[in-house]
């Protein structure tokens, strides 16, 4: 295999969803470097439907975090993109495996509903990250605009990993899409895809001590000759 294959393999193997961050910020120059690489993402008809709102410094992130937590107090869930209708079969199994690994790592027992709730709320605390990015698509571009944004998200995550910046892609933030649109002054035609909390990882934190598995090729590939 080539050196470039090995480099990409290393980035994919080393990247994980970080659930505890250090408070020190990522330099603006590094954030811009991540964004420049992500901008090379391919898209349907080169539409490049993604737009990103980013909190540049920890103070801005703290203001957003506080406003989001305050909003959660009396708000109903409202997403722009429909969430999965159900998790069945192998998809349910993989989801449960991931959740069980997280709760085991942070010491939340299966019957500990209060502990599970506290861990869920960590999503809306942004895992104490110094930055958050909100990724949106153009509503008129429909499913393919959302798919393109998914490609952009992968590019963003890997570009960050290449600079030693940890990430936590979060669909949870999209559950309050109208609030995000209002807070960041986004046009009505921008649909929220996801958020990404990012910064430098707190490597010794228990929440960062586990890794998820990947399916074997024979579970996802059918060969035709």
C-alpha cells in the first residue's frame, strides 16, 4: 500500500468521538486550515451546499452553551432533518454496543437513569469543548444537499484529526434546529444537519477511553462477477 493510503488509514483508525475536551482553544489559523481542507469535499453538481457557523473562542462557546442549556428547560424537540424512525436488527445492536461501552467507561450502571440523563446532557454541554461548529444545508437541495454535507462533515473530522484536534459530531444539537437558526442568525432556508464540538482532547478522561467496532466487509459488501 502507498504512503498516502497509510496516512489516510491512520487518520481513520485514530479518530474517535471525543467526549471530554481541554479548555484551551484551537488557534484561528488551525481552524481555517481545517476549513480549507474540508472545502475540497466533492458535491452534487459542485453545489457545495454546506455553510458552517463556528464559535471562534471559548467565551463565545460558553455564551452559546449557556443559552442552549437555558433553552432546553422548556423547549420541545424540533429537527429539520427527520431522525431515524427505528433502529432494528444489526443497527439496534450496534447502537446498543456503542451506548453500553460509553456507560461502562464512565461508570453508569444500566439501571442508573439519573446517570444516563447526566451523560446525555453532556451533549448539550458540548463536552466542555472550546469550540462548536453548526453545519447547515440549503433546504431546496433536499436529500442530496444533506448527503453532500455528510461528505463535508467527514472531511472536517479528518482534517481536524490531521492537526491533532479532536471532534465530536453531534446530531443531538440538531434536535433544537429552530433555536440554532435564531441564535446564529441563519436564514430560514438553512436546515441544520449536525453540530461538531471540537478542541484538544482530555485524553485521561474515562469517556475517551473506549473505541467503537466496525463491521467486517462481508457484512456490508456483496460481490457480483
